[in-house]
């Protein structure tokens, strides 16, 4: 037992020394730092396969072309919007090397870009897809491209490709500007090959329970089975309460498996409203097995127990009449 613990400590030390952090059942490689860089004014990079070349300029990410002083120097003095010293609209290429540890062999590996624009990703010379999400993190599945060893990761960000919805706040010069770059969290993530891909919670105040809807991913190409154990505790209220652990058996024969089950909270569950924003922290533990192999994955979800309904011409939350008030401000210069 002592030998196994010593080996685990050694593995953890090696992972940390290589920039890999261990978070529960998930391990990550942070990608913040210096990236190689090139502007693509003629939009020829894809055709000329720039992802196979070593880009010569550098930038710091998370960041934008503005913060890195790349692009066209405008040094404007706008009175109706944010002023930009450096301006760029079009393709820009970001590139760096990553080293995948042997401990990640057989795991599911994803790339997380918390906030960016229209993107396309390559690992070495493999095209790993494109994304155009503006208001949520972009996630790329790189499992089959990132084998253990050293690889070149290349990301093309093109802020000239705009959504077909008019002047979106995410790309408008009068709000946050149509910047090019990658901001927020940037990391590679490794999870078990059978994992909790999505968890949604739907409160049922009348029955003092919640319906849990989950998606279980499985890339083993074999049927998985096991159990999900749920446990919860209230927080953001005086005198927090713990709720009993409850388990349900699961089967995951496919790449994507949708399941639903009920988590009973009981009479002590605090209700959420604007004056008492009671929250419940729900921990979902997946323990699965494929043949002789066993896997674990865990997700934590925060939610509030509340019942919001229409009663004739009135709106009620947890049986109490409420009046909703608010306003909308669009494109106001800050």
C-alpha cells in the first residue's frame, strides 16, 4: 500500500512539473502563455497550409490582437464608441507545441477555449474541425489526434466571419469591439473514456425532489454499465443541510447515452427566491465498467429549488406574487 501511494505521489509530481494539473477525475494542461502568431491579410493560410509551417511572430494568450499590438495601428479618438489603437479584422493564426503525457493514453481529450470568435483547429496536419460559438465556450474533441508525445496545435481565428443576425453585441464596435484573439480559460482536458458529458437539473418543489437529466459519453466502442451516485448540500443560507446519497444503475452502450432519474431532497430543502437565494450543490459521481476496466467521473452542479408559474394575470414564485421589473440598454458607450 505504501509503495502504491509513493508511486502515485511520484506520478503527481511529474504531471505538475510538466504543467499538468489534476482536478478530481479530470487532468488539464493549461495553454496560457506565449504562442507563435501570423496575420493572414490575403486569407491564403488554409490554402497554403500554414498549419504545417512554424509561424515566426509571437503573442501572449489569453489576449487579443489589440492587447498584443498586432494589426493596423489606428490610434483613433472615437467619441461614440470604444477607441482602438490597434485594429484587425480577418484571419489570424495562433500556434504552439503541446506534450501529451503517457498517462493520457486511452483518455478522452478536449480543447477548451472559453471565449473567442470563428475558429478552426489543427493538430499537426490533422483538421480537427471548426466552431462559431460567440457567447459560450468552444470545445473541440481532439482524442484521436492527441496521442502521447509532442504535437503542434494551430488555431485559426477569423473575426471577419460574422453571424447572420445583424450587429451582435459580441462583434460590434460600439460594445466590446470585434476583437480577434482568445480570452478566458484555455486548456486541454483529459477525462475517462466513459464520462458525464452533460448534467441538467429540473426542480420539482411540489414533490420536494429534482429530476436529473444526464448525457453519458462512451468512446470505448463497447457497452458500459455501472452506477451514478448523487449527493447534495445546501449553501448560501444559514444552517446548511446535507441530503442523503442516492444511487441508480446505468447502461451506456452507445457513444451518446441519455438518462434521467429523480433525486429526492425531503422536507428540509430550502427554496430559492430573490430575497433568499438558497443554492444546492449537487455532486454526481459516475462509476462505470467496460469488461475488466473500471472508470470514474464526477460533475458538480449548482441549482435552486423554485416554482415559477403564471396564476391568471399574476406571476408567482413559490406561491408568492412577484412583479418583474427591468430595462434593456443596447450599445450604450460605457
